[in-house]
């Protein structure tokens, strides 16, 4: 009985020692929304630094230079999205929205870009960042 309790105690300590992605300042990437007025479409995040991202989920990553592979629209009416790589210098506790824009409304040359970045308030508060 005593050995079981001791083993359980060590297991709990080991679990507490494992750091999660939200235990340090982090960065989030999300696809921006479609904007008909700005002629932009969401750039879906496929992977960050070679690590696949879950579809529709924003997994936390460490701040710094990140290679973000996104999927951008293909030709109109075709289900042929293209992949592009963005190299982004990220800041701690910041969310980045990624979109794609073309040179004109009839062009097929979609280019991914950072549409918006915003602070993650709960992260900044937790890690006392301004």
C-alpha cells in the first residue's frame, strides 16, 4: 500500500514537471476571414516549422522566426489550392491572422501575407508583458 502511494506521488510530480505550450510566452496563427471588399481569402495554416497543424485549430508555438506553410486559393471554380511558405518574425503573446490576396480581381496569382496581428491579452497578463 505504501509503495503504491509513493509511486502515485512520483507520477504526479513527473506530470507537473512536463511543460506545456502555454507555460511560456507563445504565438498563435489563424486563417483570416474572407473579405469581399478587400478581395482577400483565408490562408489556411498547414504547418509551422515542419510540424503539421490541426485543421481549424490554433496550436501554440514559441515566438521567434517561424516558417509557416499555408494553403492559398487556386484558380476560380477549381479545387486546386496552392501551398506557400511565409517566414515570419513573431513576437511573444501575439496572434497572427494570415490571408491571401491577388494582384487584381481577375488574376490567379494569390499571395499569402500577415493580414493582422493582435496581442493575446491573457498571455501578456500571465507573463507580465506590456
